[in-house]
């Protein structure tokens, strides 16, 4: 019988989860970053505690559970959290990571940094070079393309939801890709060429200089380029052909039925290659950084498009598995994060069909 009337003798830590891993049953405290291999008798005891059964004070396993903060004799603090447990695990599980538990002196920090860089360089050198297939060489970009002023550009950036289907010039297309995703710097300003660098610099910052994000470019209407899906090659400033299925009717369901993408001239899926992040960062805290990288790149692309007087649309909403199949990246090492669409159209946040519907329903 479950006793609900008296105060509980023991409380179970709410920041735990269980999983089967490597032939054992593991209890994971995701707030404290602790993992324990546990046996059947301990699971049984935890179930008894969860059900509020009375436990003999001299139970041989109680001491261990109390000492390891799996249970407590006082209630755990209630935390305010508006989403599911899974998001909380990620939120707390990537904070206060063990490698930062101890404060370090400047010398220790530099030693760690060098050791870390060495380990990263070794892991990175083991990666296999990407496979090459048919490529389309993009035109060389101008050093100072004609654009709106910086202030005009940032003030004009806008999410539009009505595109005309008009083509863009290859020159503008090439400029936007190069100054957003291209390796447009020679060397690393401020660091001598004799230093072996494993990081990368672009016009946007990237956590640890990893630049894990690849640009999968879907071309609908660019002068001189066959519609299709391509991967942007940042080193050669070229497009690698993937397939030719690039029509709005295919893309709309992938993008969660957002019909207003119709009429875009092109779009870029920002896809993180997680293997690049794993080479450098061993803790999942770095999962946060890939979204931040995507934010920087997407803003840069939108600003470039705006500065060349084109309209932009951005979306983080799509049918993940279907999209990955379309991009031909059905393994778990790649993560599509955002889509930025660019084209000619009207500066309107509402597609005319949406505006009409709102009017009809009197909103
Ligand atoms: C990460 C992110 C995801 C977004 N996802 C969508 C989306 O799925 N569909 C959409 O129509 N707009 C999307 N937007 C655009 C926002 O709705 C838009 O930025 C916001 O309404 C403000 O308008 P503005 O961009 O014109 O300033 C997204 C924006 C960001 C930054």
C-alpha cells in the first residue's frame, strides 16, 4: 500500500535518468554529471522509495544512496521549467561541465590549451577527405561589390513571405555564398604563418573556429545554373552537384507546409557536420554552439542578400527525417538546423492568402 498521509522519509533526486549502456544498467545524474552502474537490488530499493514504502533505517544500501545524492531526507527544490524532461536534461546536462570544476592558473590554462589543441589536431588529421563529384565553378567575386550602406542594410533586413519566382544573377548568388560561407581570408590575421592552425575563419565567428556548418544550396532560379541541390565547397568556391530535384512542390512539405517559400530563387540549408565538432569538443556542451554558429551564418547571409536588394525568408521548422532524405544525409552525424531562402518578391510578412484569410475572419 502506498502511504500518502505522513511525510516522506526519503526523496528521490529529480535529476536522474536510467539507461542501458554497454551491457550494464546505468543511473545518470545529469545535473552533477555523475554516472553509476547499478544492480537489481538497488533498483528495487529505489522503486520502494518512489512508492513511499517504509524502508528499514539500517538497509545496507541507504547510506550509499544518501552519500551520492541519489536520495535525500529533505525535499529537493522544485524547479520552474516549461518544457519536457528531455530538454531539461540537455539544459542542465550541458552546464557546469566537469572540466571547469577546478579553477586554473594562467599557466595551467595555457598548458591545457596546448594539450587540447594537440589532441584536436590529431583527431582532425584522422578524418577522411570528402568525396568529390561533378562541380560547378562559381564566378570570382568582386572585392568591393555594390551594396547598400551598412546602416541601410541592417535596418532593411526583413522576413518576407511572398516571392515572385524571378531569377537572380549568378554574380549576386556567387557573392552571397562567398562572403557568407567562403574561406575568404588568407591566413589568420594576428597569428604567424609558422603556427599550424586547425581552425578556420570566415566572415562569421564560429565556436573554436570549427565551422562545422555546411551549406546545402537548393537552386530554383539562378541564371546559368541548373536547378538542383548542391553542396557549397568553401575552399574552391564551387558547387558540388547532389541531385536535380528542386521544385517548390517538393520543398513545401519538407518545410512543414510553409507554402510561401514558393517563388524563392534559392535557399540554403545550414547543416552541422557533428563529426567536426566531436573532433574538437569532447563534451556535449558544444551542441549549443552549433545553433549559435547557424545563427551567425544565417544573419550574415540575410544581410548580404538585403545589401544586394533581395528579399529573405528564414525557417527553423521542417520535417526532419524527410528533409534529411532529400539532402541525402540520413546518418546521425549531420544536423540540419536552419534554412535561409532568398529571392525577389514583396516586403510583406504575410503572404496575400494569409492576409486575405485574416481579413475574412476579421482579425
Ligand atoms: C531561428 C529562427 C527560426 C525561424 N523560423 C521560422 C519559420 O519556421 N517560419 C517562418 O515563416 N519564419 C520563421 N522565422 C522568422 C521569424 O518569424 C521572424 O524573424 C520574426 O517574425 C521577426 O520578423 P523579421 O525577421 O522581419 O524581423 C524564424 C526566425 C528565426 C531567427
